C-alpha cells in the first residue's frame, strides 16, 4: 500500500543518514475508505492527491512542534505491506503503520519550494488557533495549502538535505 509520511527537512536528513524512514508504529496517510467517503471521488489520482495533502498538514504540525526546522513541508510517498497498515475510521486518510519503512522503498518526495517558507511558518504558528475554531487563523493555514508541493525523485534527496552528491 502506498502511504504518505509527513516529515520535516531535518527528519528527511535523518532518514537519509540512517536509511530508515520511520519505525513502527508511525502515523501516515493513505487512500482509505474514510477518505473515499470524505472526498467523494472514485478517481484514484484525486484520492492520492487528497492523501498527500492530508500528509502535508501532518508535516505542518511537525513544523509547529519544531520551530527551528526550515519552513518547508515534506511528504515521502512509500510503499509498505498492506498487513502493516490500520486505517482510522474517524480520521479520513489517517493510518498507523505497524512496521518500519526503509527510505529505499520510497517512490517520491514532495517538498515546498523555498518561496513558500514565510506562508508555511505563519501557518505552523496559526495551527493551534485554527484547531480551536479561529477563522482568521484557519485562513493563514489555508494560505500554506495554496502552495503546491514539488515532486522530487528519491535520487534528489541528497540535494534536498544538503548532503550533495
């Protein structure tokens, strides 16, 4: 099953250094029955895009917890065995993966462009208020979602994390 793992650039650098993307159990996002019902589409690509966007919000939450990290959302698409994935029926697209995921199994990496950093930092700072129902804060969070994550091949990870080649 393809899952989308939210990270930060420091988290991606750590995964690159160790070869391990995540050790179970870990939170990820995928096309689940709850996501299909919430998004109301049968188009697989649209559903995968919705799962990717849910993971981008997860990355934003990680950035809110780590204000020292670069203000760029990071999502890694990785394939894991179906039997290791348990969907949360109350959270569209949210899954718990019980096994580990190797970075070598990643299909792609999705990262904000540098020009999104100011909006992403503002969104991370506004998350708590947005979660509490503040409409203005939600608008700030939505502003980060206006930035499309860029697609990168896994071979480009060294350049993304500054390791060079």
